[in-house]
C-alpha cells in the first residue's frame, strides 16, 4: 500500500499543529523549551521529539512495511522500495529562539525515486507539495521558479554546517564569493524552506554543503517540479547521496552558481 500526496500533506499538517502549539512566541513567555545539545550548536527540543514520535507512529500504523529515515530516531527498518524521509522540525535553532521560521519536511520515495514531497510552515500556514512528473504547489496553487537569468541580479540563500567552528569545509568561502556576485545572500535557517522559496520564485538560487537526506528530499523534489535544476555541487542530479550537497535554481542561475562553486577546485 502506498500513500497519496493528500496523506502526506495531512501528516505534515498534524505535525505542524504540534510545532505551532509548542512554539513560544517570545523568549521566556509561558516557560521555556527542554533543549538538548547534539553538538556545539546542534539542538533538539522536546517538540522535535513529540513531532517525530507522532509522525513515526502514524506512518508505521498505516504503512507498517515501509522504511523510515528520520532525523532524531534514525532508521526504522522496512522494505527499501518504499522509503520515507522525515524531518519533524527543520529549523530547531530558530524554533528554540522564538524565531518563526521553521517547518515539517516529509518525502516518500519508491525504488529510490522521490515520488512525493511536502514541506509545511505552520506559522505562515504554507503547505508546499510536489508529485514526481506532475508539478509543485503552494496551498494547492501551482508554483514556478523565477525567470531571473543574471546572477548579479539574483537573491540567493544558503546555510552552514553544525560543525562550522571546526570543519574547514564550512561554506564561508562560498558565501563570500556569492555575496559579491549577487544582489544578496540570505540565511533563513531551514533548508527545506530555502528550497521551497526557490520553487516559489522568492529566491533565485540556493546552495548548501554537508546536509542530511531528510533536509533536502522533500524540498529538492518540490524545487525540481517547480522548474529548478537541482543537483549536488558537482552537478550530479542525484542529490540524495552522501555527502549531501545541493544547488537549486532555474537552469540559467544554476549554471552560473555551479561555476562559482567550482572555483574552489581550480
């Protein structure tokens, strides 16, 4: 038995309700979160765990034979032909600091091909979704990438790895290159939303290094179905393989971004 896109949208909205209910609109208001550190700046809260527990319970109840790859609990064994990618709260640092930029990200693949992707922003009530070969939508309305053809007139977005303090591959050099070649570079703190904003034409391009599959699976499909070229930083269209780097933009901007990123290899 396979899920429908509607099934996945419903799951994302249910998890989004958990995030919205648990969100503290300003620091110190109505208590504080239970924050644990997985690394120097890598956080997890009780709301991450509550959202993921709900999603895993519902997926395993409805689709008990499916394999699940989730951020907090790792791999739930199952049939590799049917696989879920679950990020219960993408943007935990924002969430913990009362910044209302975060999302739920769910993707489903069949035999290694991404079939459905959903990213839900519970604060803005924006549900981005896509079906392989069919299209991408925001709250049911079709979306497309921007038509911008010039990198120096593009607004870009990126992110940085959690080991930025110790790993030389921390993306700061690339940030500097794009900062002087574009209209501007933003950092929102949610890779899933970054990709969806490219899909909706809000950003012209996105790149990032050292991600995880659950960060990019849903958003990558949504951007691709909205007309973006989505690859790793080597230009390979299989962006769901380690070490999980990504570029997403319309074909004009993608080619120019790839050239900038490959400067480091010269």
